[in-house]
């Protein structure tokens, strides 16, 4: 049985190797290490163990390492993608892409040694797009929160010239503009 079927049948926990069967991200950009809770189409809880070995700490900031906030938001999005992709029948032909980030707030820094608990709640779910509310917690305290929207797009673009128009159309479909 594959990991997608196991999730659809109620599996609750995933290790990093199983997450990599779902997400296309790889080192150094895979930003979740474990999933500890899945409620299909509603909620996911993932963990990110932050170590001094993360490549971004070389320059952010020397002597005072802080995980970039944009990467905390990316970890939120990756957890959401881990929840969404098993539900999509033709997922092997699609990529999940950000379409918006709303109300991102950073409450405390994430530093080496922290374990980030990422909690995602689905606000709106359609066949090819979703809106999710995410929180990143460290030691039970809020480090970051954001509402993220994403859309599934084809992995292969048929016509590179049509891509900007298709992207604008996809964004308009998600945002309602």
C-alpha cells in the first residue's frame, strides 16, 4: 500500500521519508520533518527541528542565528501541501504553488535548537485550490501566523508564452479579482 492510500485510510503520522513521497521539496528546502496529526481536508500538525546546520544560518545572521520568517511561512505552506496532495487524484502531474500570503505576523524569532510545531486549519477547499490558516509554535508560544492560499498547476507548461496570462488567470480565480 502506498503512502497516499494509507493517509486516505486514516494514517495520522508521517516521517520525513514519507513526506518526501508527497512533496517535491528536497534539501535544503524541505522544511518539515514529521507529521504528527492529520484530519483529512481539515487539519494537519507537522514538526520542524531547527538546527545550527541549516544553510540559511550562515548569513542570517552571523553570530545571532534567526530562521528567516519567509521560511517559517514556507514551512506552513509545505505542511498544507502535505495535507492537500494526497486528496488529488492526478497529483503526479501537478505542482502546488503559493497564490497569496495574508496577515503574516511574526511574534518571536525561531532559532537553532527550537522545534517548531506547525498547525494548519483549512478555511476553504476546492478541487484545485485551498485557503489555509497556519500557526508556527515554539514551546507552546506563537512564533508566526499566516493565511496562505495555494493552487495546483500543471508541472509542464505547454506554451511558455501563455504562462504569464495563465498565472494571472489562476491568481484571479483564487483571489476573486
